[in-house]
C-alpha cells in the first residue's frame, strides 16, 4: 500500500477505504473475532480500525496477534491505533498519573511520558506475531498506524505548537520503525480558523488538522463526526455532516493528501440513523473522499465478548444495508 498524491494505491489499483471500527477486536477470543469479521465481510468492509492498546500483557498481545492474522486470512486491512487520549484502557490519564503530572496537556512535553509512549510503540511495531512469524512492521494486513485516538491539547498556551511538535516527533519515530506502512494521527479533524465562533473551528482543542496534513510524515488526514456531542447544536444533521465531510476532503486536496472519515456515529432510532448515514456516505462518495469507517460494528455482550457496546454500536438492523450499499458504490468509483 502506498500513497500517491491524494489517494492510496495497491500497485496500480486505487484503494478506497470502506469499513468500520471495532475497538475490542484485538483483545477477545478467536470465536468472537471470527463473528466480527463475518459481520464486516457481510457489509463489504475492506478495512477495520481497532485498538492496539486494549490489552498490554503478553496474553493480550497474543490475542492481538491472532486478530491480525485472522484479518489477513480474509483479505481485510487494519488500522491499528497505538494509544488513547481518553481514560478508557488507561490512555493519557494513566501516563499523567504515573509521572505525577498536573495537567493532561503535560503528557506531550514531559520527557518521561514521551519516552514511555515511544517504548510502547516500539514494543508493538517490532513485535513478532506468534501466528505468522512476522514483525508487525511487515504484516501485510496492517494498512496504517495511528498515534492516538482523538488527541487533544487544551487549556495551555502554545497548545497547537505543543501538539504539532509531538505529532511530528512521533510520526518520524513510527516511520523509522515501520517504513512500509502508512501513518496517520487519529485526530478528530478540528480546524483553527481566525474569527471562528465554534469550538470545532477555533483551535481551542489544540488540534489544527490542516497543519497536521502538512507534515511530511503524515500520509492521510483523519476526522470524526458526532452531531449529538455538542458538535452541531441547532444545525441540521444532514447539512452539517455534509459540510464537515466536504471541508476535510478539500483540506486534504490542498495538501495533496487524502482524508478519511474514520469515525462517525449518532445515537438514534435505527431507521432514522440509516437514512442519516446514507446522506453522509453519499457525500464521501460524491466528493471522492478516501473513505469512511462507521463507529461501530460489533457483537452483543456475552461469553467471549465482555465489553459493553455503546449507543452507536450496530449489530444488525437497517444500517447494515446502508453500509453495504456504500461499500458497493464506493468500489465502483
């Protein structure tokens, strides 16, 4: 897989991403992995985004080994996210506590945190998969590495510079460890526009997606879409989502890089949600974006699947037909 201008290619064939998120895939038993992969294949997924940090001991990493190999056997690609900004599974708050820091933003500047993060990244990327005998840096199923799920750096001065410096350093480190694989950040796609009145656009979270796209070591942009988390209060969900998608694809084009809608979700009645997703996915296709990954698909909680599903999770229902239609349309572009 390689990036050429604003697209991804396998050999001479363009690769458009269609797929889903499933955060727990790398830390469950084989039968559950198989069930999720069955669901993914049924809706035409070619890519899944999963956590590489859901478990950190040898038993958990062996389960991740298995998930990577089972995905490879089915021809599915994986985006592996290396850490979490939020407290789930430890995340940045665990580093802040471990090193006795006061603010979350200090994670990006503290030398101990930076060293610990790099050690974890190296442990994963250089790990030899017990099922394939290959280092993760050579696993054909791994499409890309992401530095972190939804990094932010708010409530400090120079917040954008601090986060951008950290991203630059860590993407360079990943590039040295995994030169054959793509690199993304995993940010939510916030902008920094002068005189912006919305927190999505004013740079207050420390994220400037356009500046991130300009980094040479970043292969594609990422952005998320959640209208029911204060993102689109008072706005029409369809119109806001279409505009947000269009703005990110256009930002990618200005830097000659693709942009991926790597998380989108809303908690609502299935029929209405299916209709809304259809509108957003149509915009991705109409704008010739890199693709989209719904949050999330999964199996109901039970034996072998110990994680509670959130209100966005899709296990069945009309949304699956919409996702399947998108996958079929996307592949024909």
